[in-house]
C-alpha cells in the first residue's frame, strides 16, 4: 500500500534535497505538488487542505529557511504532520474492563467483518493469552453464522452455539451470559451488515450496543473502497460513536487515501489493519511507522517484530547448537525459506527497509522471482530424509528423480544445492565467530541480474 503516493512524494523531496537554499516560492511549488499527489492518492479534499496548510506554515518558517539542510527539514516536517494526521500514537484495543470484555464489530456487508473478527480473536488468543468467545449476530446473510463457526474451528477459538431463528439482540444477550458463565476474557460480537447504511441496520446495532455495553465498537472498513470507506466511517461514527477502526486489505491498495483520511475525518483511531488473507495477517496500526513507509524511510521496527513472531525459540536454539558444530542441513535451509515466505518474501522484506523506494521500482521492472522460494521448498520436499541430512549423496540419478518429483529441472536442483552449500559455509563461519564472513553470492538468484 502507499506505493504510488510514496513514489510521487519521493520525487518531490528529491528535488528539494538537491537545493542548498530554499525560499518561499520553492516551498510553495513543492506544496502544490504534494497537494496533487495526496488528491491522486484518494485522500479527502478537506484533509489535504488542512495538511498542506500546516506543512506550509512550518516549512516557510525560520527552522527551514535558515537550516543547513532545508530539504531534509521539509521532509521531517511532512513526516511529523503525517504522523499527526494518522493519529500520533498507536492505540491498542481497550481490554481493561471487567471480563468478559465485549467487542462489537460493525461495518457494511463485504467489508471483511467476519474474517476480521476471527483474525482479532486469534491475535488476542496467541499474543495476549486471552480466552475468547465469538458470536455471530448476522441472521440475514446466508451461512454467516456457520462461516464464523468454521473460522473458530480453524483458529481453535470457541464460538457461541447457533440457535436457528434467534434474533440478533437475543444472541448478543446469550453470548454475554455464556461469556460470564464460561469464564471468558473477551466476547466478540460479529454483527450483521448491509450493502449500504440504512435505518434498519442502525436501529439493530443501537439495540445490541445498549444490551452488551461494549468496551470497543470496531468499524471494519475496506481500504480498497477509498473515499466511500471514509464516508461510511463517518456515518457509523455519527450514529454509534465507534471507538476504533479496522482497515482490511491494506496490502492491496497502491493509493492509501482511505487510511490517511479515516482518522482526520472521524477523529477515531485506526487500531488494526489486515495485511493479507490468512488469519494471522493482521497488525497493529502505528502512525509513525506508516509515515516512515510513505516517505521511503522503511519500517525496520515492524520487520524485526515480524521476524521475532516467525522464529520458533526452540528451533533457533537447536540451530545455534548445530552451527557451533559446523552443521547446517537442507532442513535448516528450508526453515529459513519458509520464514522468509511468511514475512512476505523478498518484496515484503525490502518494502520495510529504509532507502529502497527507488530500488523497489528497479526490482519490479527486473522481475524478482518470488516463486523461486516455492520451487525450492518443493525440491527439498521431494528429497528423502537422508538426502536432506547429507547432500553429498545426491548424485545425477537422484537429481533427476528429485526434479521430476518436484516439477522442476535438474538445473534448479543444482542451483539449490549450490546455494545451500554457500549458506552452510557462511553459517560455519558464524559458528566460529564470523571471521571473514560474507553473504553467499548464490543468493542473487532471488534478485535481478
């Protein structure tokens, strides 16, 4: 997300950085381009006007015009104002209430409400160690209650038993009672949606809100719908006083205007964002990190956090012990490939590194072969346990069998074995203290030539 906006702003700021001195007309010209870039990114007009004026007021002040690096100072000001526009500090879900804490999910039909309910429940269960009960109040959409039940089974989170014909208000009351009797920490109420905001929907949500007294009313909005999502958010907030926003499909929009406008228009914080289709692909929303990504500064903190979540502590300790003995098998190599895929592949990792905004364009044009990670995984899965432990026994006949079994070629098998050997050599040096260690050149197979 934000790739288009990030590219436009990067070009504008490159021009400013190239000048040793800035005057008021330079700042004015840059701000006009920033304004156009934000509007093209589908940011609300009122938000754009306010943002540009705040940046301009600071950028023509003494802190910039008399700065040793005026271009960099303008970028810093834009960063500060972006963070402020996005809400300043990150805000977590409010769970400091008498359990079971009710969380009410609202939004239009098709915004990803039910899937987001399951994602949040999984996050609360695994990250916060909470006992969660999910309840579907959607009696209008066919199989909506069954959908939540299936998702609950997939993530091992309890769902309220379905009673055919029961109305949403009664389901909400039964869910809260079940939460109290069952000793649950959190009860998630997945309410019904409509294709548009109407009085019938709002009356139903009002009744559920009054009965459950939720600690959080989370509005689920689809980031791909742009300004429509912002308008819907305003309508829901005016009626229900939502406490936070969950933006879905943040991974699929190159513009990002909905995310930039949402907080400014509603005054409510974006608390969580969906970053993919899988049930663990949801993250907390951090304004400062998002601003850094937009301005091409990367997001190393999120990258480190994501890596920590993906690494199994016991596996890591076992790997360290083997490295100290000079051991690094194809099984170890495969686990590294799988962790890289979970972190979003090469493109996902590069997107969080600072200073790669321009590089990403070059990489996109050069066609990074992300599917190589999948093919190498398949090659290793086609090997016997003995072959994975000892690659020296893999002769020509074995390579043909492995290639046929994985749907690849002998050349790709050879390339994998070469990269594993180079990685193993590097790991051995790490185990001996890292003397003379260099990155294995064989890994350029993932990068453009």
